[in-house]
């Protein structure tokens, strides 16, 4: 069945971005992050594209995401890092999923699950170096590392990694960056003193991958950059290509006179005889309601702006006297390589005072993903 709207995902772009980012990181092995349904691009197709592009690891937020990759036949090293109480630790251990450990309760739960299975669990200890979100605080780190070393000696687990996450790597020069790197190195020294020999030590996210060579260690994590969106817009990354294009066919056009209020609240009023085009996408599909009167759209070969309130299922564009007809495509965002007037997810983020991560991940399930490339 043909769909009036879709998010077209270029899998070759994702693979090429992975190659480019690994080259940018000096050949450091790369983890492709596929949480949140591959940042809205589709977790499994994105995972395969990243592996085709040379990613050595995959990363997910939750265990259920990691298990879905295993069920689909993905055998690459895989880390899941948010583990609330009650998560299926046994299934994860049996599926060779590395488990991110951010507190003692998780460590103890992993050890118990491993003991009951008679298997050695793989864990990656996360040190909180200053983000103050997940992770083991510096005051607790020594005792937890010692406990992990004892469990490793007993054969219940293997500490396969030590890692952390930056708070402000997308703000080059921010004083927290130096502080976090220093704390990370201290945490690694403590782990070494306890006899731990992790396979991978990693702290670099996309922003740090692009701007901080000293943060590469054994692995770099490519999240948003793998999908072609630059988390540090002031840093040029030639060749990075947005992988997602969100577009919809026009449902109808109508001619109206001057003084016509458009959409809920009449937040847009026409100032002349003009044509309105109805785009059947709305906030139920991930188009932010905040895009009212400011969301950029390419329509009829020209850049335009949403006219009036974004509704649940639709919004309107004022196209003036241009000869646009129902059935033609409106492009909300995509890759401007072919047409420099094409808005990008970064353009949407700038207008809405947010980040491109939010723009692509909120594209809803009503919008089918169509894939190109990846052969």
C-alpha cells in the first residue's frame, strides 16, 4: 500500500558515516549506538548499516533493545547500559550482552544471575565523572571496583569495559571536559590497581569523537553523528550525510482571500489572495506543535514556513500563487546535498531551540520508514 508520508532512510549514508567517523577518530574502533529505534531510523536496519560501515560494537540503552538485535541474528559485541530493577539479566547474560553497571545493586544482581546460570557475565563499569546522571560516583568507585574484582576472580563476571559520558563535549572548551577526563583517568588507575584489565575503555560520544582526540582511548561511541547530524555545528565534518528525509504528499490545495485565518486559533492570517496547501502530518507524527508559524518546509521547489497551528494530523503552508497541486511532495527535512534549499533536522532544531536528536527520534510510528541502499 502506498503511503502519503514516509521517512526515507538512506542506509548507505549510515554506513558511509560510520566509515568517515572511524577515519576521523584515527582508526579507533567505533561503537554504533542504535538506541531509541536507531534514533528514529529503525534499529535493525541501522545496526546492519553501521556494522557494514565498520562498527566494531553496537550500543543500546535497554536490555530489550539488545535482545531484539540478538533475536534478529546480530552477533557483534553489544552493550546495554540502563538497567532498572527487574530487567531480564539472565536472558542478557545468556545472549552475551555486555551490561552497563552504574550501582552496587546492579552489580549484585548480575552476579546472582550469572551464578544461577553457571555462566560468566560480561559487565562494563560506568564511572560518573561529572554528568551526575547514571554511573558510579567517585566516592563509591573504589569499593565497587574491589567488589567487581572479587566477582571476576570467582568466575562470576568479566569486567569487559570501563566507561563514562561527557556532559558538555558539544561545547568545545567547556571547563567540565578537562575535569571529566581527569576523573576518568583516575578511575582507570583505580581499576588497574584492583587487577582489572578491561578490553575497552571509552568516554567519547559523537561530539568528543569529533573534537577531542585525547578522549578516544580504546573505543568511540557514534550516536547522532552516525545518522549524519553534527552535534557540534561549528565544527566542519565534510562528507557527513543526513540519513533521514521526512516528506509527505500534499493532500489538497485551496484558494482563499485576504484576512483568512488559518488553522486553530487563527495564529496565521493571510494578507492577500493566496493558495494554501494541506500537509497531512502533525504532532501525532512527531511534527512539534511548537513549529507553528516557524517550521521550515521545501515545497514546489521553494523554501517555505508552516502557516498557522500544527494540528494532530496536519498543517498548512501558504504557497502564494505558485502552481503547486495535490500529490506533490513537501519535504520537512533531509539531505541538502541534492538541493541546498532542503531543510535539515539541524535547521528544525535551530528554529525550535532544541537539538536534532529530538527532531529525528520523535518521528512517529504512523510514518513508515522506507529504506534505500544497504545492499
